[in-house]
């Protein structure tokens, strides 16, 4: 807390130099950020910053740092200045019944703290202009700010200037929205990707590799390598539809009344022409396979995964695989987490290239000297960096399953960074009445060795290849096909060529 240096601190210059030893920033919040504005009171951010928040919330030390400015047209007797920080979770919606309209609301204040940031040396001090820097520590595990149609979590800064007047004391108040963002710092260098897989009733075995912890970063691409193996003849993929959905639940003070909303925030369709088909080296176990890397963009407007008293927000990744003809397709769904993520000890010089079909066969990066400056990301962005070949080779590793031995020697020269042992847990999650097989957990996957050398690699727009550069000839998984050996003499890779006849 700052005090006026002396009772005679009436001049604006002496008051300013006494209470503000630091340089004042020129960056200020926008006028629309003020809930209640006052012509003589304003806020400003610290130097080289556009937010009051300094810290990542959660279990980390987080502070509100800024400067409060008082600017009166003439000297005013100021007793003290308080700064209040308040966080509130609110829900509100209405329901019409006949001619009546019922409004349901819920409100919960999870933080309300007041701090005296300035006080006069005597009873009051004559102040005309005054700049008061402040630094307030926030509680741990504080909820972050969110905003939806039916509910919100808001953080408000309120400055109260107590004035000594002729008829008694009065106060001047200014209120400002102070949005907070929770940032997760993850060490992907020592984390293995999250694998999900299983087998559909139609004879297709699938494997997907999600980022470590199934956590997706807001405002960036996520690369999900996919492998499909055909366990029956005559089975082929028509298209793959990928979507990212948000599920929101709202409650009011009367917990018997609830609202539920579903929303799709991202999606893409992968035609069969973009899938890479390969012939099986063990035809008596399965009839070929196809691979692809799903590059899904999580929009910046996505709401993070959230759990409060009245608001709950979850996210689900859905992959709908359509098969040829009258064969029933199947749906793979997995709960994921969306957050603002920063990688621990990220290296800015390492190339940021996507996982795509075209660069799976070559470990050479697109920019060996580093990403050009126009494609470089800021140090706050998520920087997943790894070899592009490692992810897909994990999908092709042989699995020690007596009931379904599998293994396709795609490239004997390249070894994966770690070997995984698959503990199968066969369930019966199929919905006979539905047009799709809803598959949630086919089996659990446990890492059997050290994965410290594996880093997850997501997609980046810097080296994204357009669809026009891909082969325009559809590669359909046929009833009859010919296997052609790769031009490399020392490679065992075989590709699938479709006979259109």
C-alpha cells in the first residue's frame, strides 16, 4: 500500500513522484472494457503488456499488475483508494409457459477480495493527478473467464476513491472487466501420445494417436495419425468425417432445472482419394490397410474445457467412417480436453512441419535451417516438435496378440522411438438399433518402455500442402489390386494400386 509522502503533497507533481516510482505504461484497456466508467479514473497495463494477468492460474503464483490513474480538473481531497477484485459465475435463461415467462438464474461468487492500494499521510491529501501502481496476488486454482449465451464467468476490477467533501465523505467508482486465462504448461518431450483403437463389427480395425493427455491447444492445428486395417475381403472406405463437438450443461440455483447445449466447433471430410492404401504382407490375417493424418484446426473462439458450480463444458472428438455400398459404417468417439497450452522448454529454431502422408516416408524436414520468419510462431504458442515418421511407425508396430497377430513391415530401416504393449479389453459397445457402431474403448494401451525421446508433432499451416498437389486419381480399396514394390531396393514398403476394371 502506498501513502502520500507528506501532508503538503497537494501539488500534482510531488504526489506523482512520491507514489509512482516505476515508468507508466501507455497501453490501456479499451473503453468497452469498462462496466462503469468515471471520467477522472482509468487503468493501464504494465509496460509491454496487454493484460493485467501475470501468471498461469492453477497451482502457479498469479498476480494482477497494472496502474490506476487519477486525473481531476482541480485539486481534490482524497482520503484513500481501494481496489476490489471479484469473480462471479452466473447462469440465466428463460422458459415460456402459456402466457407466463419463467426466468432461471444462478450466481456464485468464488472470489471477492479488497485491497487498500493508497492512503493519505494525514486525514486526506490534495490530489489532482496521481498514478498508483498495484500488484495483487490471486488465489490458487482460480476459475478462468468464459462467456456463453446462457452463462459466463467474469472477473471485475473495481477502483473506489474515497473523497473528503464539505458535506461529508463521498466516493468515485470505476469498474473494469479483467478477463483471466488459464494456461497449461506441458512437457511433451517426455510424454507419449494417447492411443485409442478397436475393431468394428464390419471388420475394420482402427488406431488413432491423439496428443499426450488428449489435450488440444486452442487456435492451432492438431495432427492425429490414423490407421485402418481391413479384416475381411471386399471392405473399403468411402469417406472419413471428423468433427470436434462442445457439450455444455447449465444449472440454476434450483438444481432441478438444467439446460444442455451441443455445438460443433470444427470439422472436416476426408475423401477416399486422400487415403493412402497399402497391401498387407500377411494377407491371411487382414486384407490391406490405409493410413492418413487428420489435421484438425481448433478455432481461437473455442471455449476451454471447464467445470464450475453451475457451468460444465466438455469436448468430444468424433470420427465417422463410412464404408462402401450397403455396409454399415461406424463411429469412433473420444472425450478430449481443450485448453490454452504452452510447451515447456520449447525451441523456436526447430522446424514446425505437419504430419502428412507425403512426409511420412521421409524424415527430412521441409526447412532444415528452421522455419522462415513469416511462418514462425510466438513464444507463447504451443510448439510441438518431433520427427514426422515416429507417429505413423507407432501405428505400424507389430502387436503380440494371439487371437489377431498383425504386423506390416512398412520400412525395416526405421525403428520407432518406443515399443508399446497392447492390453486388449474387448467390449460389446455396439448399438444394433443405430445405423453406426458407437465405439468408445476398444482396448487400453500401456507403454512398456521409456518414451522420453518421443515428442508429439501437430500440424502447422507453414507447410500444409493443398489438396490439388495430391493425386487426383481415387485410391479405392478394391476387390482386386496389384502390389508394386517401392523404387527403393532396400525397402519393404508396398503400395496399393487400384484396378479400375
